[in-house]
């Protein structure tokens, strides 16, 4: 087995005495696509929030590239190489798409306020570089023609993609996608799937929260299932889909596997 | 509504064509330079200088309100810091005006940090209240610190700025050019700020603080920075303002002053530079020109705030620019190859 | 001497509490600092003074004035704030709107009545009771009794009546309250009405205490009351009382110990300290951040 890129060991967190995530362990290897699924309120987004430093876990440890990150601030974690999108899109609506992506490059832009005020060579060189990079990323997601639109004016599907572009722009190796297909029609979802595969082919690692089982079964290398804050299953898509505990967790409903 | 938007954008596209933009900027500069020869009487010239100073003040507040989304209700406090620092240094200690500006900048930056620090913990309205409290406390400091500020008696006979034997007065239009210079420099600064890492970080903080944090932006740092920039700009304008007035006391820097500056930003259009100009012209020039309105001046300011918020919260000249993001030629060539470069060449910045 | 200072502080602090209630109630439901509240208070005092000058008798003048001020509160909400709620505008727009309203009211008062200070009649007979080393003037006693009675009234309205229940429901969750069939706009208007009336009563008491009223009186008083509301935990009525007393007593001490010019700054200094150290106030609640 390869050395994991991300290794979560027994994290727990509770709010006001109610446990939201309990002893969850999870690992991801480089260049994998891993999904985290579970019914509403299972604690998936909470895991993301702990991972990105929004919440401090009550116990447990998180290692990223062998380095412990669970007590670090969100800014530091971004710099280390983990970036995310949000369930309820959080783009900078009054900024152009390209500006949103440029904000993503923030931690890796090093010129000072002095440089930008006096337009030094360093500023121009770096700014040109970032703009170039931003457009390259927008190309990956097929948004290069919409770079000058305001993020808030984009159609829903494109907003999701713009968030992914922004996350990639941070230079992160591990991208956390929080329900990227939510609210998309089947055609948009297919596009998104291709997009995610393409991003993986570029060397990124992806952790995905998703409700759409078609997406999850189609794209994941491995799946973790969370119910009521606890991990109830993990493994290859096929195995997870046929796991009786998982089926029960989804209110006895059937999982629709395949296309 | 829709038609108006489109026409604004067409107009904008036209105005910001590189050639048109250059010609217009040149023309505007030329007009500004010859203003003193237009034969305006000294009363009008005083108002023109006041407008320039208020544009500068609005530009400062705009960094807070327009870019970063922090509403400061205590700008008058920063203005007072600058005004008193320069006045005391020049009048009491005989410093040169321009040397005293250095102290003024450092002091204002320090005050800006102190006032910005609460943004570590507070957001929105609470932060605004802190700034308001700051504005009031500064006035108390002025009253109480009598040995330095001469207390409620105020300071009279503030000397005009002078450099190398030339005194900048209203009569020789030195004051006018000085305030114009400061205004233009600040404007230029704001323009470069928006199109930089710093400006984007500030606007990201306004757009969505949590998302900004998740992009690795140190939100606290940028909020404090916004306060520092606003404080320094306001203080510089305040220094100039005090030499124009020739007399200051604690009642020069009241909440009303902060309200006027805020009204300018809101009326003109937060987050824009053009808005600060039009806002100052309307709110400073008009009441002076029609003296009969003086009694109702602040009633009108109030109504402007209410009506703008209700019907055009983005301000008179606030609209979403439809211009493409300025990208330098070399970058475009790198992206698309030199054969099919498109319309957008050179640095077509826009405010 | 010490007790006397506390007593003076308590008297004036009670009136801050009355004004603070207006901030607190509105903030509880709308999460909005109603900046215009100070000017509403000034309107109360000045309109009552104006009505008294019409020789309709002091008591009718006061009652009409209180009613008018309550209506002014409702008007502010209906004309300026409700339309913004309908558009579900950002919080900053409402805040700026209330600053605008404040400017309009204060400066209309100045334009109509002049900005100078005018004598306000004493409402209570002169005289005093001396208990030990402390001197209670009849005015102080009157202020204490009326303020306390009013605060208890307000508390009873909020805690024991049907409309109070609706207010508390709206405070918890405005959308849910709407879904439960509560006429939220009416509840908000009623809140503004209560806030306006208590501000007018406070204005009358303070004006009579200092024997004067003027259009600008609302600015500092409003800010101090706001400080009191935040101090006690905005949204909580007992908190307003506690905050009002703390502000009143501390400014009374500041004026004696440090000098009268510190009186007005004291509230801000306390406010800033409280906001930085304990933003939710003494009796406020905490909330969990959601992403």
C-alpha cells in the first residue's frame, strides 16, 4: 500500500454535548478519488470543516503528507495543500470569475503592497504569471470564455465549476468537493464527472461528498460511508453498495448503482 | 432598468477604449490644472479645494466600506489625528509641513492598527459602533489633553504649507494644487490597489469572509490593513484640511463629518473611484452654492442615505463594470499564441 | 459621597435602561442596531416640550408626546425599514438607512425648533429626603419609580402577553414565526412603538432632571444607551437594566474623579472594552458558527 497523502485518525467532535463526528478514521492516497457518503446530517460536512481547520476536533489526529495539521489554522492548511468547495456555493459574487480564481492564488503570490503600488518588475512578472495560470485553470473547467463574467451571474453548474477552479488555484494537491453535483441536471453532471476525472489525470487527489449515487459509484476509487457521525463502511464501490448496513442507513432504500 | 444598465455598459466600453480613455484623462487633467485661471473668486476656490479634500477622504473610507465591507462611522477621528498632528508639529514645534506629514502618516497608521484590532473579534455593526466610539473618544482626548491641543479653545493661525521658500496659499493657488496632487495620488493608489493581490483579498473579505479564510487569506490582517490605509489617507487629507481652515478645535471633527464622508461614498457608489468624485461634488458643492438649503443640509444628507439605500444601494455611478479583466499583451500571446490575439491589448485598466 | 455618586448614577442609569430597551427589542428581532433611536428619544423630549408650550396642560402634553413618539417609531419602520426587509437587502443597507433617519429627524428638529437648549419644566416638586449621608431629591425618586415601573411593565408585556409571545417567537426565528401565522410585520411595528414610547418617557424624565431639552440631546444619550444595551447583552431586557445602571454609575464616577469632560467618553470606553472582551454582553447568549 502506498503511503497515504491524508491520514485521519479517530477524530471526534461534539457540539453542546451532542456528538457530530465520532472516531472517524479515513485515509487517501495520492491521486485517488475517494467519496464520503451518508444520509443527511451524518456529519460529512463536519469532517470537511475539521479537515480545513474551521472546527478543532475534540480528539484525534490528522496527518497530511506525514505532517500533523489538526491544530492548524485554515490559512495554514490551505498553504499546506488542502483546498475545498462549499455545499452552498461561496463564490465572491461581485468579482469576475477570473478574479475569483486569482484570489485562489493568494497564498502563492508573494509581491508586497509596495510592489503593487509602484508596479515593480516583480509585481508585473508575478501578476502576469498568476493571470496566465488562472486562465489555464479556467480552461481545464471549460470556463475560459466566461472569465470576465461576474461569478454571481453564472448559471448554477458553472458556479460549481468556478469554485473548483478557485480551489485548484490555491495550488492544493488535495481538493475537497462538497456536493459538486448538487442541483445539476444529468447532462451537467456528466460534464462534471469528466471534469473531475480530467483533474485527477493532472495529478490531483480528490475527496468528494456527494448525494448523487450515480456520481459516486461512477467515479470513486473507494468510498467511506458515514452514518450518525460514525463510519459504518468503507471499501470499493461495489462492496459498499451491497453492504447491508449501508442500505439500512439509507432508510432501507435501495442504492441505484450504475448508469 | 435593464436598458439603463446596457447603456451604462456601452458608454463604459466607449469611454475605456485606450485612445478615448487617454484623451479624456488628458482633457480632465488639463481642466483641473487651469482651474485657478478660470477667475473663480476666493470663496468658490475654497469650495473647490474642500471638494478635492472630501474626494480624498471618501477614497479613504471607500477602501473600508467599498472594498472590505467594513462600515466606519468614525472617519472624522482619523481626520482629526492628521490635522492635530500636523498642526501641533508645524505651529508649536516649527516643523515644516511636509516633514510633519511623515509623523502624521506613522501616527495615523498606528491609530488605524489600534482601531482595526477589534475586527479580530467583531464584525458588522459592532465594529461600526467601535469606530463611532473612537471618533467620540478622539474628541474627548482633544478636550482633555489641553497642554498639547489647547483643549476646547482650539488652535488658531495654522500656518500654510511651505517648501523651499514658496508658501502654498489660497491666493497663489498653492493650496489648490497641493490638494489636487494628494487627491490624484490617492486615486492612483486606489486604482493599482484594486488590481493587486491586496485589493482582491480585501474584496474577497467583503464578498464572503469564510470563503476568504478558506482561500488562505489572513482576514484579520487585511481588515487591519484596510483600517490603516483608510486612516493614513484620511489623516493626510486632514493635515491639508487644517491648513486650509487655519483653525481647528474638537468641533471641527464631529460625527456629522463622518456622516458626510459616508454619504459621499454611498451616494457616489461604494467600491468605485468615479463615485467618490461625483458624490463629493454633489454633497459638498451643491449645499454651498444654494445657501438657502444650509438649514436643511443634513436633512438632505439623511434623505439621500435613506433613498439611496431603498432605490439604488449601489450608488449613482455604481454599476458592475462589463469590461474584460485587464491582461497584458504578453500574457495573451502566451495563452493564445501570437497569431490570434484579440482586442484587449496593453494595460486597459479601469477604475 | 460614594453612595451619593452611586445614587446619582443609578437615577440616570435607569433612563439609559429605558432607551436601551428600544435598541434591545429591535435588535433581538431584526439583528439591526437602530441608529435612529437616539433621535427618536430627542424627538420625544422636544415634542413634549413643544406641546407643553401650547398650554394644553402638562400631563396631556406628555401623554400625547409619548404617543406621537411611539407612532414615529412605527413610521420609521414602515417607511424606511420594512421596504428593505421586503427586498431582503443586506444588513449594511438597514444600518445606513437608520443613520439617515437619525440625521433627518435631528436636523428637522433643529430647523424647526432651533438648536439651542431650552428650559424644560420640572415634573416633580422640589425637595429632598435625606437618608444617612445620601440625599434623594423628589425628582430622583420620581425618575426611579417611573423607570422601574415601566421596565417591569415592558418585561410583563414581553413575558406574559400574547403579543409578547409573538415577539419572542420572532426573535428566535423570524421565518418560523411567519410560518406559524404570526404577523411579523405587525410584531416589528409594535416593537418600534414600545421602543419609541419608552424613549419618549426617558426623554421627558432626563429633560426634567437637567431642566433642559434640545434637538441634539439624542446623540450622546442614544450612544450611551446603546452601550448599555450591548453591555447587558443586547436582546435581553434585564440586561438593558443592568447595562444602564453600569453606564450610569461609571459615568457618574468618571465625572467626579476624572473631571466632567470624561462623562461622555466613559460609556464608549466601557462599551469598547466589553465588545472586545465579551461581545455577547453580561447576559447575552453565544452562537455556533456554520459553514
